[in-house]
């Protein structure tokens, strides 16, 4: 009687071993498939985004080169020039400017904080949080004066430190439909280029073109160039900080001080940190150093890439 029991026990052990081995193999296979899918996702979204963004940049630069309609007259610093409209109110010399006269006085505040992305695990790189609306009511983020920015691509960012051919389009908004397609989004409610205050931009760290993948490389002496229909704005690196996703204070006209009146023209870039996580945000602040009006030669450091971006190399 002992032998049958021993045989049954041995068969049970073999069956258990087979099940465990099969389960381990399934888990290993699933892990490999997940890794392959992640690698494919990163590679494919970056490849597709790079092509789409390069096409958007070329089309935009060619459009600006071929027509001046809609351009706004600017000051030497690149800020929209205002003129008296006969009623004593300051008006921007552009169609639809009447709706953009708000926040003319320093320290004027917005009705809502900048719209932000969802931080959905894709590395959106935006700052957000329950305290954003209160921050705006306390003087956080004034509406940008001047005509509303275009709903499509209205700017191009060049950062030589990110690579000799780095040129990425900028559109209004920081929701996934902007960051996943265009690449770089402008925080609504932050200033427009050339204005006193803070131009806030967000971008992915690793997917959909990974527009800010190399942001940790920026340091003293580095420059970023923001091109619009009006010309090219040069920004010089000032500082880097790491904040939680709720760190809305980095977007104030004077970062970190909601009640201060801005006296400088800043550019703030935000992205996820560390790479492949959405736990924190890396924030880089730069300050405008100069402005070159459209129709004149671009700054030497980006002159070639501007021509390449427009498909004018060798012309």
C-alpha cells in the first residue's frame, strides 16, 4: 500500500513543479513582452513625433518668411508696442486686440491659474495642483497682455545645448493633445515672449519626441532662442530647480513671489524628473538678453539651424 501512496506523492510533486515552472515561464515571457512594448512605444512615438515636429517647424518658418500679415509691431525688447486708441486705453496694434487689453497694470491677476496637463505617466512635465486657483487669486499668474497667441504653432524653440539641429515647435496649451503632437506647450496665462514676466513652457522628457530629454545639461553660459513671427528672442540660463508637480510658484511672473511686480523677461521650461517617472518636475529659468526683429539676420549660434529648419540650407 505504501508504493501507491509514494507514487501519488511523487506525481503530485511533479505536477506542482510543472505548474510552477510554467507559471515562471509565463511571467518571464510577460516581462519580456512588456519591456519590448515599452521600448517600441518610446522608439515609435519619438520617431513619429520627430518627423511631425520637423515638418511643423519647416512649414511655420516658411510661412513667416513668405508673409508679414498679422505681425505685431514690437519694441527693441520684442514686446508688442501699444498706441493710444483715442479713448485713453492702451491698444495693441493687431486684429482682435480689444480683448487683450486686460492686465495692463502691473500685478493684475488672472481669473484662473495656468491650465496644466494631467501628469498621466507619459512624462508631460507640467506643474499643477489643488492650490493653483488660489495662487492665481493671490496674484500668481496674470493674463498675458497683447493679442491672443495662435491656436496652432506660434513659436519655435532652439537650444544648441540639446543638439546642433534642435528646433521644436511651440503651441498654446499644455494638455496631452498639444504635448503629444506639437511637442512644446505654452502655459496659458503666463506671459508671451518679449513681455515683462515669465513665459512658461512644458514638454515631455522621454516620449513623443522627448523635447526636453537633455534639460539637465543646461548650465551657466547656455542660451535658448525662441522664434516667433516678430523675430528671435535670446534667453540666457539662470538656474535649475526641482519641485513637486504642485509647484505652481515657478510660473509666477516673478518665480516664487506671487505679489512681486516683474522687472525682467523670463523663460521657464518644465519637464518630468527623474527620467521615466512623473514624481517631480525639473524647472529651468532663463532670462531674455536680446531680441532680433524678423527680417534681419538670426543670432550666429542658431543661424544655420534656422535655415535648415526652414529647408533653406544652401539657398
